[in-house]
């Protein structure tokens, strides 16, 4: 599986910041979706190696419908590079709005917790190629 989407209602599980879900909670959701996508692709245990470029565009409030989509952009020998998008909005309807976009890199681990090989993923469709280029540009800018 090269993408996964989590959908849920934002709950007030941490102290609110001005009536908003804290950014750290949103980043935890990013990690959960990206980790699930990477683990599904590698069919094993993965750990986060990098999460960056998170630019928050709008807040999420308790009770909002939240959608977190993680998509595999490309792989190297032991790592998976993913684009993650979070969208949210009122449960009562209307389109979900962009909350945050970021890039995540996960490393696959073997039983001894050493990096191990993952199945290659090479983008083929124009959309997948554009996504891989955006992820690469994002990582280059972060370095």
C-alpha cells in the first residue's frame, strides 16, 4: 500500500491553546499516518528519521472532522519518503481545508533494529512524479 488516509473527529485530549488543538497533537497524527503507511509498505517495523517543513495554515478545533493522508513518494535502499497532508473542518459539512503539509522519512528495521531493505517504489504517473519532485525539493530546502 503506498498511501493511507486516517479520518476521525478531533477530540479534546490535551489542554487547548486558544480553543485549538495543539500543533504537537497534529504532528502526532502526522507521525501515526506516515508510520502506518511506511510499515505497510515495508511490511515491518519502521522508525521516523525526519519530519519537516510543517507549515500550519489553519487551526483544528475540538469536534472538527480531520483527515490525515500519507503518500509514499519514493524509496531508497532502506528508507521511505512520504508526503503528508492534514485537512480539517466542521463535521456539519463543507469541504475540508488544508491544515498542514509536510515531509516524513522513515527507516525500515530488521529484528536486530538495524536498517533493512525495502521494496522499491518508483513514481510512474505524472501525479506521482510531481509528488516525488516536491518531496525532494522540500528535503533539499530543509538541509
